[in-house]
């Protein structure tokens, strides 16, 4: 069956960073990892949902003084794209294949990276988006339940919009939160250290060159 849609995870898949999580990058930069780890424990124990976890993390970021300049600095100093990312997306789109991103991470980092590297996709859906005032001070955020099963809901909606089926969709990810999507599509585990994800993958790429996925695109 011909591929009509390719979806990518962002953190650790398209984006290469020392910590494979947008939230984790912010935590490390601000020095607030202990506070956010406590919140993560509540989420893992199902005491709070993903949206509430995002909201509470942002409250921590306010206390630790996150600004727009600090967030942009994370991209400038610590975030690059994986090898071959731009070429892969360009090739897919030249074939008429829709390309998108579904991430449980922070939209702002993608936005800044897109401007810096000239990245362009057909759709981008992120669980969190931070809002700053005209002085660059963090004031609020927008949050969506778009991680784990939420990723599959987003993909289903975009498949309808793109007039593609899940059977015509290839999804590239690196983490266990991509498992629900892998189970519904042709999943490619890219540079992943998750054995559970690899067991759900149709294909596994151990290297760090995204152009390797093109051999699996019909």
C-alpha cells in the first residue's frame, strides 16, 4: 500500500538534544528537575492527567523565572535537527506525501527551531505551548492531551483531513509514548533505546540519519 502520510515525533526524533524531552531541557536549564520529577511521579501514578501535569510544570517554570529569551537560548545552544531531517522531509513532500509532527513536547521549541533551520511540515501538533507577555515573561500556557493515546487521536483526525488511512501512514518515533501510534500504523523506531517500542516497530533504524527511513516509504 502506497504511503500517503508520514508522521514524526519531535523530541529525540526530528530534534536532537542532550535530553530527549522538551520539558526535560527546560527543567535542566532552570535547575528545577527535582520539582518537576515530583509532578511526573503524580502523573505516573494517575493522580493527575497529562494536561494537569503540563499546567503544573509551567507553574514551576514561572517560579524559576523562565523567559522567552531563555527558551530561545535552549534552541540556539542545545538543539539541532537529526542528520538528514530536512532532506528527508523535502523528499517526502516532493513525492506528494503529507508530513507532520505529533509531540507531547513544547511547541515553542519547534517554532524557534523551524525558523532557525528552515523546517517546514504540513501540520504540527504539540501538547504544550507557552505564552509570554511583551517583556518576554512567562504568563501562561495552552495544554492538550496529546501524548500516548492522545497522539493516536491526533493522527486519526489528521488522516481524515489528509484523506489517508492508518494503513497508508508511516510514523517515526523513539520513545515508549509512541507505542499507541506504532500499533496502528507502520512504525519506524529511530535511534531508540526503548525495547518496548522496538518490539512494536515494523522497522528499526539504529543509526542517527533520518534519510534511512526513505527505504521504507512505498
